[in-house]
């Protein structure tokens, strides 16, 4: 096996990974490892924008409070304060670097999204903020001579030595070779996992690899029960869910029942701009009431020229499905969108394993709580990507003699088995561990996941079989947490426990070969 030595290795090429790589390059050599192309990530497809305190009538205190309210009592206040206050600096830094956010008459255009009390959402290219921002950072990363990129290369295990993370083993899909990456620090920025559900807004790469790798190595994971379902994804039979940005409702779109009546006005003072967990659950209930698999999103009462200009990419995509965004009733339904929990980290992305860090959607930093506030995710990537890179740079460089691990194969005959199990698990999770959960469904899901796990060989050295085990493990973590949280809070709703329990302001932490722990919020 080839051995490649770097100061820092970063797994994932979304905004968190690119940000971490850019800042880490100031301290030494960096490898970015990604299992697809560099520009394939959840960040790239983010439509809404990035939240930041820019307007004169806004303040960090208001943004902090909005985040805490959306987080339903599970945010860690210190992490939220870091996000908001340092976020202002990171946004100014981006602008100084040349990032072009949308402006009108020389002033930044600020949008409004659910849960925000002020207009504070910066966007670029109208509804293509993720693409513009990710491409901007990718260009900056590729300009750094001490950053080397490895596309179509999947990390198959983290390498441990004396309790330290000292690198990673990876499989090059093109050559079929196994590679060893040795480094003083490894930063996981692998994004989310919502492709484990059958209806999702995520790209095919979002299968939770980073969580599985970290958990297998002994890292703690936290709050896995909180999966955010985006309220408004286009619902067309036999088609993937297409995200219709929260910003569309921010500009005044309405949610309508089958009679063409608005139903959010009687549910929440902010109506269509209530926090995402409220809107997604309200749509779910309305669908049950109407006995239809969707409700309608309507923009017909708004200025069509303004709408098609502001949301040009969404408008074009909807036209491909045969819909006029400005005039037609758009059938929408919630879809799995964002992993709120993840690998438990400190305020600098550090995990409980020395040398291992995490940032972005894969991490649980304490910022999101039980329900992510819209457009805080890209901000989290910028703030904690930089923080993780700085802490990683402080890891001592030491000569290591890593034992060569057993190579991982990529046998084509196992691919069909992987796809079969993956699709079965996606249906299982959607039916039993979706927006609304109950003990019977969760127990059934857990039982089937245990069966799949028991039928897998103990020692796995093929990539497709490894993926089956990883997805099974991730879904087990989510389902176990969902069973343990006997209340409804944020993105986790239990039929038998309809209210928040004040005594359940606790994080659920899981670690390999240990019983789950309940950890209190910091005062």
C-alpha cells in the first residue's frame, strides 16, 4: 500500500471541509479526500443562504435568541454565541477575499427564513448560494500549493495507535488501490446522512460515512434521533424529492390544503415562517387529514417577475417537471434533509479521540440543539471549520510506524447486494423512523436492523459489505436514540409522548461497546 504523509487530512469536500483545508494550509501540508468529485456535497446544493448579523436593525443577541428558540432547549449557549459572533467575522473575511453576495444599489440583499426575527440571510446567485460559496472556497483551496486533493477515494477506516487517531486507510475507486494517509490530525467533514431515507433532498453521497467511521474508532456520537425534515420538497411520483428553499416562504409563499386554504395561520403566529420542525409536522398532519401525499405551495399572489428573478434556478428546475413557479400550485411534502446530531465535539471540533476532529453537518457542536435554525448550517461550516483546523494544527507531529492494514476490495458482485439492502433500509427508516415515531415502529425497525447486522460476516474486507454494515450501524444509532427519548422535541416527535419534558433537556450520547448516556445541558 502506498503511504502518504501529511500534517492534516480532511475527509469531505463540502464547505466545512474546504474551509478547514484552506485554514489548515497555513500550518502545514493538507490532504482532502472525497469519495466523489470535489464539488459534490450538501453544501453545494444549499439554496437558501447563510445567516449573518449585517443589518443595522439586527444584533448578535437577536440571532442568538432565534437559534436558541429553534433549538428547543438543547443548544449549548456558548457554542451558539461563538457561531453568531465569529460568524460575522467569517462573513466579512469572505467578502474581503472576493466572495460576491447579491446586492441591490450597492447594499447586500438580506432574505428572511423560518424562525428568524430579522432579515439576515445573505444569498448569492439568487437561490444558488451553496454552489457559489462552495465553488468560491474550492477555487481558493486549489490555489494553495500545499493542499493535495484525492477525488473518488473513500476512507474505509480510521487508523488508531495507542488511543490516537494517526491517519486513515482509503480505497481509490479508479485504480482499485488501497492507500494509507498518515497525519498528526484527521478532520471529518463528511456531511450528512439523509440518503438513508427513501425520500430525501440529499445527494447520493450523503450516507453518514463519517459517523460510522468515527463510531467504529470509539468516538462519541450525540443526539442522533434529531433528523430535520425539510418542509417543502416537490412531491412528484417516481421522482427524487427536489428541495424548494425555505427562502421561498420567506418571500411570502403560502401553504394550502386540498381546499386551497392556508392552514398555518391557525397553528403558529409566524404561519409559514414558523421553525422547520413546526412546519414539517403541520404539513404531515394536514396530509393525513386530507388523505393525500402532499399539500400545496402557492406563489400566485406574488409578483411573478420578482419571484422568477429571485429564484431563477428553482424556477428552471420546476419547469422541467412541468410547473410554472409563479402561477401553479406546487405539490410539496417533507423530506429528510439535515442531520442535527452527529459526532460529539468540543468548541474547536475536537472529539474524545486525540487527533480526531469533526466539523460541519457530521458534527454535533451544540449549535443546532433539537432543530436547526434555517441557514445556520453554512455559517457553522465557516466558523467551526476554521476552529477545527487551528486546533488540529496544534497536534504534535511524531514519526509513526503504522502497521499495514488488510486491503479493502471493491468486488462488483457485492454491489447488487448493497443496493438491495440500502433500499430496504431506506424504506424501513421512512416508514418507521420518520417525522412521527412510536415505540412499536421503532422496535420493529431495530429488530430488522439487528437481523441484517447478524447476517453480516464479522470480518468485512469488501467496500460494498462495509457500506451495508455502516448504514445498518447508523440507522441503529438513530433508532435507539429515538426509543430512548420519550418526549416530543424539535425534529423528534413521539406519538405516545406529545409534549416536551422539562427534565429531558439532555443529550443522548452513544459510544461503541458502552451503554447510552444522558448528559445535561451546560448551565
